[in-house]
C-alpha cells in the first residue's frame, strides 16, 4: 500500500514539473502576424504597340503597302533615339479577307499585318513621338501603352523592409495587449510582391494629312506605380 501511494505521489510530481516547464518555456507562446510595405515610384520607361494592316488585290501588293508603312513607323521611332534592340516584331500574318452579303461570302482581298512592340526610355519625348506618328503615318493602330520602372530592385528591397517593420509593430502591440514581452522571431516568410500599374491606354491613331495649327498636342501623364511586398512572421512571447 505504501509503494502504491509513493508511485502516485511521484507521478503527480512529475506531471507538475512537466506542466510548469511548458508554461515557462518561451517557445510555447508565440504570435503570428503579417505586414505589408508599399513604395511608390515614378515611371522611367514606356512600352507600346504599333500595328499596320493593309488589304489589296494580291498578297504581294498588300505586303508592299504594309512594308512601306512599317518602314515609315521605324523611321520615326529611330528619329527619336529608340534603338533596334528596343523594337521587336510580335506579329506578322497573311490572310484572305472576306465580307458577307445576304449570306454569301465575298472575297474582299488579301490582307497583310505586322505589329511591333517598342520600349522608350525618354518619357519627356513620348508625347512628341505620338504626335509625329499620328501626323506622318495614317491608318496605323497605336495601343497597349504601359508606363513602368525598368529597375525595381531597390524599391522591392525598401518595400520588404517596410513590410517587416509593419509586422514587427503589430507583434509588439499584441505583446503589450497580453502583458508579455516580445522575443526573437521564430520564422519569417515572404508572401507576395506586386507592382501596381497606374496607366494603361488603348487608342487608335487615324491621322489626317492636314493638321490645324491650333490643334492640341498629346499629353501622356504617367501617374505613379506601386511596389508592394507582404511578409508573415512568428515571434516568441514570454
């Protein structure tokens, strides 16, 4: 009987020590928080798309007209200091064009299309480029204008720092609410990073041969871009 009582007392003592250790163990208490950091940037590059599409009686004639206009477009781009490395052909197609008349398919001609994507680094000259293209080359499609920042690495690093500071501030607040002290971070993970676009213009340039002297010039405000980073962190509480 004495041995049985001693065993029970020993078991209770061990259980108490185990519970006390768990309560005092700092790793058993933690807080998980997330933080977001955002940095705003001014655009330093702009990309856009120019497409030429011509229809003629034969593919050869349509191709000749398309080549002529593309050559004029490229000449304008190069006159603004845009290098060939920043001009890329993204589409080139030949196809027969049809139209319908009372349910009957009628051949309209042969169509040739070519499109190029352009990157321009001199933003101050971009409005003049748009005006020059519109006044010197008729019947082109000018679209997919996108302002961007070419190198976002430093902005991403700054946003990452702000995101961690945001998470740390929240963890300190929760420690204060709980009447505890904040310990070291147990884990830190980056959730997502994103770039916000401020402007995305799409319009067609159908130029007229005659330009009125009082015509307004093109204005292209680029707005601001945002770089955001989200982090999750777990901190010890004691």
